[in-house]
């Protein structure tokens, strides 16, 4: 009954209302419509052994709780958890595993996810293997009994590679492995992995959920009560919690998630149309392009294409000059903010991947990644056009 209600309340028709009024709405005591920032470390106890539900803010804080309840409701899970960064969230989830366990990760997971597995968890006996999760045959052959978890992103960075989340989750479940989805690029407005069969959803809330490039945060939602209890324990035991003010910034950001993403996507469609017709572009990666690989799978499992676009600049253009001449669009790492950002995966986010492998998977030196913001679309396109003109080799 309970889970049935959750599914119902997650139908798209209701989602905009949930963004505004979901979780814990306002403040019971004063009637404040905005959840107060409970900037406190500790709480007065009534008498020995009796308190009002809060003892210490690492363990529980009302502002953080409001955020945790909200993200849980948006993703349709059992419980939500807020962490000090996306990486703190991923780390806490990996702590659910133990020495000797093996995880399968997509070949294009976020660099930090690979790094923490390779440089930190490996030292504690957690093993990992890389798989092309967009290839279901490969998932079938690698997710076998003994594998503890599969970690996927769809669309994945920077080529917007699509993985069939439902199929991967089905294979994982058959082998008693957890399916963990990093849903940062989509947010629950556009994709809800738990409804597709995943067990755990992770967000770098630093990106679209926060949406204003002013907070570093991570969120996790889990589907069953046992995992929820274990993660609650780990959150308190290891302590990478999101502070009250940052929790409030996220509550504030999430209220406008739908309107922001609608505009992000509208702008992206125009930018893609512009890029498609530009002689300076030899290839475009965008899940909303019908010709793109994985288009049908993405359409089936998500409510929209998102606003991340990657494209390859023609050899007739100088990439350095291109980056030098964007002006409205900011050259920088990160994504998902209201402002348009552009980056160079080969030298920035994916520099740690050896050159040969980068070539093989398509992260070529002329690849440009664009996080389309919500400025006037004409202004974004003008800025790109100007950068193309200045970058054209004579
Ligand atoms: C940014 C990012 C992370 C890491 O999150 P932080 O908030 O920077 O720690 C994880 N996964 C994806 C897909 C990201 O884009």
C-alpha cells in the first residue's frame, strides 16, 4: 500500500507541486513558509533519557531532515540522506560494501567515483571492474554471482552515453547485486532510477538540484528499510553530513528545479539546432537527437533529454581560440547551474585517462562539453557563433 502510494504521488502530473510542498513543508511552530535554518550543534534535553527527537546535529538536524524527506519523496524511495558533497555521498554508499566485495562500474563513471575506488577503497580490499554498461551483453557477462554492486550513470559524462537502467537492474537483481545509479545529470524531474528497478540513487546536488553554482552537496535515496538503517548508521558514524545552511540552499534550489530544467532543455534544443547546422561541428552528442545512440532507451526511461551537450570541433577550427573567445559562456568545470558553462574534457575532467584510451572511447582533443544555462537562447547562440568565427583557421 505504502509503495503504491509513493508511485502514485510520483506521477509527473504531481511533481511540480511536490517540488514546492514535498518533504517537510515550512515550519509547524511559527508558520514560516520557508523551513528555518536550524544552525545548532546540539539540543536541550528535557531530562535524562528524554529529548525532542534531536540530540546532536551530526545525527539529526531539522533543516537537513527536511531536505532528506524531500529528495526521498522526489525519487520515490524509503529514505533520503544529505552529505557534504557528491563524493561524500558516493563514499558513504560504498561503505555499505565490505572487503572482498567486487563492484562493476561503467567505463564512463564520474572521474571521482573511479578515483575513490581505485585509490582509496582498493586499499581496503574492495575490488572493481570496468564494463561498458551501454552494452547489455557485456553487463550479462560481467555481472555474475559474487558481484556485490553495479554503479551506472545514464546519460554518462562526457559523451552522454545511455545505459538501460531497467535491464542492468534486472541482471543485477538476478545475481543479488545492488544497482546504484548516479542520477546527477537528470535529477528526479527527468529520471527516477528507483522506479526503473535500481536500489540506490546518488546525486551530486552541487549540479542541477542546487542549480545556482553556490553549494557543494550530495544526496542519496535508498529503496528498502534495511539499507536505509545501515546508511543512517554510516552517515552518523562517518560524519560527512550536509550543514544546515547548505541544506537550506538546496531546499531553495529544488523549488525551481522544474522551471529551470524546462528552460535548460528549451535552450539546449535551440543550441543543438544551431550546432547541427554549423560547419565547425563534426559530431554532436545529445540524448535528444534522434540519430544519437541510445535515443530510444533514453526516451523510454527518462522524461527529457537534459541540457548537457558535447560536440567535436572541426579541424578547420582552433580549439584554444574557441575557448578564448566565449564570453557569456563561462569556461569552467562543473555543470547544471543557471549560467552556461563550457569545458574541455580531454584536459579538464578527463585528463587522468590515458591519451590512447581517450581516443578509443571518443574523448578526442577537439571535444567540447557544454552545460546550457537559462540565459536568453539567442545570447548563448550568439556567443557560440562568435567563438566559432574567431576560431576559424584562415
Ligand atoms: C560532480 C559530480 C560528482 C561529484 O560531486 P561533488 O558534489 O563534486 O562531490 C559525482 N557524479 C557526477 C555525475 C558529477 O557530475
